[in-house]
C-alpha cells in the first residue's frame, strides 16, 4: 500500500481532496483521477494486442474507449519491472505538478493489487517517430510543420526547465517520446526517467545513468553530470532528425553516414570557409577523422580555426 498511499497523497494535494489515501473509496475519487481495473479492462478489450499502441521500458501502451465515448491511452506497468515501479510513482508525481499544451495530459491512474497503470489523453497520430521515419508518412511533414514541431517541443522544454513549479529534467527526449495531436502539434511524453531539481539547484552528479543511447549528452553519459543542458543536447539531436528525416544512428547507411551527428559535423566542416587569418584563410577546413560516436568532437567543439 506504500505506493498507493504515496500517489493518493499527491493526488489529494493537487486536487484538495479530503478522502483518506488508504481508503478503498480512493479508487472512486470524485475528481475522477482513479480508474478501476475492471473499467480499463473493458475499455481496452482486456488489453487486446489489437489495441496495443506500442511498448517501452515501462511496459505496453493500449488504446481504450471509456463508456462516455472518450478515447484514452493506458500505459500498463510490467509486473516484473522494478525500475518501472519507481518510474510509475515518479511519473504520477511529476505530471500532477505540470500542465502545458506541449506536455501530454495525465487523466488518472489505476492501482489495484499488482496492477499499476497510467491513463493519458489519447493522441491518434501516435508518436513523432511513427511519421518521421516512415517513407510514406514523412512527406506529410512539410517544412512549416516540422518547424512548428521544433518550436512546440522547445516551448515544452522551456516550461519544464524555467516555468514549472520546480525545475524538471526529462532525461529521455527522443522522437518516440513526442506524441502528436490531430493537428500534429507535439506533446512531450513519458516522464518515468525525469528528475526534479528543487530550490535553486542547476545541476547534480549521479552514478546512475538513464536515457537512450544516441540522445544522451556526453558529459552526462560519461561523467554523470546532469543539468538542463542534458535535455538541450537531446533536443539538438531530435532537431537534426526532424530536419534530415533520418534516425540518429542507422547502420544501413554504412560506417561513414551511420552516425547522424558525426555525419552532419563532417558536412559542416567540409563546407565552411575559415575566417581566421591563418595559412588556411579562404580555404575549406579539412575534415577531422571520423568516429562512430563523436565524443572528441563534443570536447573540441568550443575551439575554432582550421586543423594544422
């Protein structure tokens, strides 16, 4: 009952409810934040594979239809996932503190026996990667729409970093965690790995690294240094994906082009004219050696001028 009590306390504070957090009536809270397991089973046709929208580290996500006709997305915690248990509590706490048009809306949760679920607004266009990396759907995203998505994601991150009640670092910004509404407006989702920064703290060091390879900032992946820049780096990778229409790592493209960040860096170096008054003035900077993952590029990105 520890998790249920914890979650109920958060919900009660957020909605000024008077019900006891350990009372069975909490599942029928007047605010509608608690859903019965039976209701979600019926809504998802008993979590039918036909209703499954996707699967992440937390567990599978299903489409559901409530009796009032409202469509919802039900994220079901994997029963054998200890990490998912922590993610569940974390996500409920965080999403109850934040509300923004570019963040996915939490409608409620279900905690009955071993079952733990989160109920979100249903976004019929699924996630950004569903459009971005599909040859047939990608052409639907013209430049104006892609720019709109970049701005929307940036607004969501700005809210989390600067405008929310407490600073929040998402830690897992990527295409599959950006959901799209009917007008293809982006909403940041999946706060299971998010970290709260109370007070005036701007960074911290951690030994436990969580996130997705290819999107993690080098100083975080290598040294556990976590700050808003961690999300900004992931956002930068995501912008490159949105602009190029390809994944940050694609082995099918060969070793030289597989890593998107390194490939873009090579293109930039080969096309930029040096402005420093040196022996290489008015010449193109020669490209540096290629690496599968450009940690050396990151650490030397602040320097300018041509290679000797």
